[in-house]
């Protein structure tokens, strides 16, 4: 997954990951894949998902994005991709302040600050993912790297 160039990073994301239906089939139902890394001393303050090509052949595609390999839902939690009508951002456990909101807990500060480099993982849940014939999602992350200022 490519890091953005310095000029691209001047915008809203530091990491952008595109996954096609074939990529998700390769991950498999209940499978997980590392899509980015939060550097030591870093954190995340934005995670958004956009269905850039509609999925065909499945109606139950759910994804999670986070850092806990057992249940990676810190940034995006149980997103039903097939039901999306617009991009979705910051619905995960560490972003949601109260039930039914998508307010970043603590305001607009980075969340999931880490002492050591930590992988960001996507989890795919879809019993019919092997039947998909089209589809693509784009995941944008804004990763804060405070560690870059360390000596």
C-alpha cells in the first residue's frame, strides 16, 4: 500500500488504500490484512471509507478497520459496504463518543496513540465474498507521526 507523496499529504490523508473485490476475495470471509502502520509515537485522527465501484455478487459485505487483530474496529466498526450511500468516516470504537454519534472522543485530537509501531488491519466479513464480480473500496487514513520529532 503506497504512502502518499509530500504534496499529496498536504491534503486530508497520509495513507490511501484501494481494495478491489479480488483483493477482498483474497483476504477471505473472516480474514484480515495489514493495510498501514502507525509509527511509534503516532496516532490516527481520520479514517474514511468510500465505495468507489459498487459491489456486485454479494449483499453482505461488512468491514472493520483497526489495530486489534482479534476485533479490529477502533476506526471503522461493522461497516455494511453494500448499504453505503455515501462515504463513511470515524465510526469505530475509539472515535464514537456516545451511542449514535460519530464525534471523536476528546474533540479533534488523534486517537489510538501508540508507543511502538502498530499495524492497521482490515477485516472482511462476507460469507459470499467468493461470489463477488465487481467492487472497490478506498480507505483513507490520516496518521499523525509525533515520533518524527524525537531525537
